[in-house]
């Protein structure tokens, strides 16, 4: 009696199914290796990312989860980039409208674990052009700042105005020396 394996539409002899599995297993090794090579070369330019994110008011950077560079404002994350090769090169928060538009593009996916909070992830650095990416990072910062408590927002605004106005030295009158 011949053994059959279940298939979605018809019954296929077990020998055929086993041969197909062996062929797919051999092919998947090659595909896994190619995927690894793709991830090994796909990393975000950390210097450019740091320059853009740290130029925003109240931003701090942290190493979190051992390999991720996390940018925060007021203790809340707005961008995450792995420092080692990974399937995703950058994740950041975006608005509802941008989220719907961006996930339609190739190379842009809903961020793993954070998609419900309207985060997107870039599979390669070339998924978005740098000026657009910079605009989206600034918008991510603004979205997180808008959700912060009003008191913390006020301190961020105050620190921004202090940074933008150059301090002048107060001139003290010279003491007269008795001659």
C-alpha cells in the first residue's frame, strides 16, 4: 500500500514529498547564506544618524539590548538602529498617515514589536533618501515630544532657547587702583 502525504489540493505520494523537502532544504541553506550576506552589508551610517538625531533638542543616545543604538527624548524612544548586522537597519516612529504610506514602499516594513505604535523599519539604508529620512526623524522626535508631560516639554523648550541665544559676558567695572 502506497503512503500519501496531504497536500492542499490533492494527495501526493510520500516519496515525492520527501524528495521535494530534501531539495528545498538544500536550496534554503543557500538562501539563508545569501540573506546573511545581505544583512552583513546592510547597516546604517551611524555617524550620520548620530549627527542628525543629536542635533534635535533634548536628545540622548543609549546602548540598549546590547547591540542597539537608541535615541531618546525625555526618556522615550524615537529611533533605534542596530550596531551589528541585522534584518532591519533603522526603526523610528511616524505619524498614522506616513505609516500607511511608507509601508507600501519596497524596503520599508512595519517595525517588529513596535508596529502597533506606528513605528516603521527600513530593511536597507537606500529604502529612503537622506533628506526624506532626516525629515521623518525630525517628525519622530516631534511626535514623541508632543506626548511628553507639559512640564517636561517646557524644560525642553527652555533649554532650546538657552542654546540658541549666545551668552555674553557681563562686563564688570574695573576696580580703581590707588595711585
